DNA sequence: AAAGCGGGGGC
DNA sequence: GCCCCAGCTTT
C-alpha cells in the first residue's frame, strides 16, 4: 500500500464524526475552516453551531451587523477572522451571487482565505486535487519522511507543499486531505504519538532514526511584551457605565472595552489620579477605588496584559451611559467579559 | 522575512 | 511554564 492509501484506510477506520463532515456545502465548509484556523476542534465546535443557527445561509451573515458577528465570535480569538468572515460573506453575495467560487485560485482571493483554506474548500467541496498543509500535515510529513527543514521558514513552506502534492491521493482528495489532518491530530500527535500501533511505523523515517520527538523543526522567536492596562469603570448615579470601541491597529480591533488608560508601568493610586487629570472630557469623580489589588495578568500569545480595574463613581449622569443589563450585548475581549461576570455593583 | 494577532488545553 | 492548535495579513 502507498502512503496515501494507508492514510485513507486509517481515516476510514478512525475518523471522528464531525458536523462539517456530513456536507459539501461551501458555506458550511468555509465557516468551519475559518473557525478552525489555529483553533482546536473542541473549541471551535460550539461556535460552528451558534453561527449556523444565527446565520443559516451566507445571505443571513452578509445582512448582519458586524457587532452581532463579533459578539457571536467573542471568546474564539483572532478577531480579524470574524471581520474577514463578514466581509467575505458580503463579497460572495454581491460579487458571486451567493455562490462561492469553485476553484483554489478564485477562493484564495477571498479575505481570510489563504493557501490552506482555499485548498481545503476546493478539495472538500469541489474535488480539486489541491493538497492541504496545516500543522498536522507538517508534523506527519516531517516525521514520516524525516525532513528537518523548519516548517515555518520560506523554504520549508514551499518544500512541504510540494511534498504534500507528490504524495496526495488525487482520486479521493476530499477524504485524503481530511484523513492526513485527522491522522496528525489523533495518531501522529505532537506529544506521545502512538507509534507502536501506527499503520506507517514500518516505513517512518523519524521512528526508524529515533527522531520522532525532534520533528517537526520550528524556528520560534516570539518575544512577549508586557503592557500595563488601567480600565476605568465609571458608575454614574443611574448605575450606568461607559464603553469605548477599540479602533486602529493592534489587538481586539472593533471590540468594546471600558475606557482604557495604558501606562509604561504599574501605576499606584496617586499616579493614576495624575493620569486622569491630564485627560480631558472625563466626568466629575465622586470616588475612586481600585477593584483588584493584585494586577490581573491576561496572557496573549505575544503580550502579557497587567490589568487593573478602577471603579469611578461619577457625580453626574454619563452622557452615553450603558446599563449593566445591556453591557452584555457588546462584543468584548475575554478579559473584559470575565470582569463583568465577577463585578457586581 | 518577520511580526502581529487570542484563547484554551495538555502535560 | 511551555507548546500547539484544520493560518492569515501586514509590514
């Protein structure tokens, strides 16, 4: 049996029943693929159901407000995916009359659809023989063929795509592509792969040379930046608070948060008061208290956010005050959502 | 070519 | 604490 035949056979015996495996509808496949980018199946699954219920068709998604899309996406992370998802739904409705393009080349033009996702949709929905190369495929191929070229180098990306193309199963690209990814997720796992009863263990180079734990090779150099956030939780005489929308570059674009004072270091009460004084347009403050004495450290991939929440009772009513009942209708980062859950007026 | 972008789960 | 997850876009 060839490599691809063994993958297909294994897939037939071990594949999980997943909701997007029972359809070829490009809308549903596209939705699932975007959600699963850098995201585990278990984490993305509830969102897949929520979205299909709220937006049964691409038209429903295209007609929705971005705020509603972001709210449903809340907690899944990488929010550009949600913004691009929404933009692409509008594009599909307006430029493609509601029908997704049916080739890799055309699919790749859609916002948020890169090499992997275009290959996935083209192969799963339209039987186009285009190999998918995701994190799972990098792992399987690098181990089986004993390749130590870094998977995130320019050379590695090109090499593994070509290798994937050489070994793919053209006649059943749909099951083969999903099969090799599933194989990487279940059998050839990052840690503790089940080499003992692996259908490829007689010809796996990494196993033969005892290099399974060394592969794949990845050049890693993420620097973590520390940031110091002070969130100002205004409470006016009506019990209303204020939110602002994050604009421009950086994290959490278009999501909402309490008014933010970012500092170069952790601030004490006096320093914070000075900062507030420098700002203009703030309401008159009756009292100011620190909510969490120990800074909450919210950890993102590239940033550690040392966060303090300050409660500011205002003398006058806020101009655009938001009640605590309606605050939950805004899309917010998990950091803010967690605070809202625990804080009671 | 490198950096930026979330949040969660496994060990 | 570290690594990884059905990656993509911008600089």
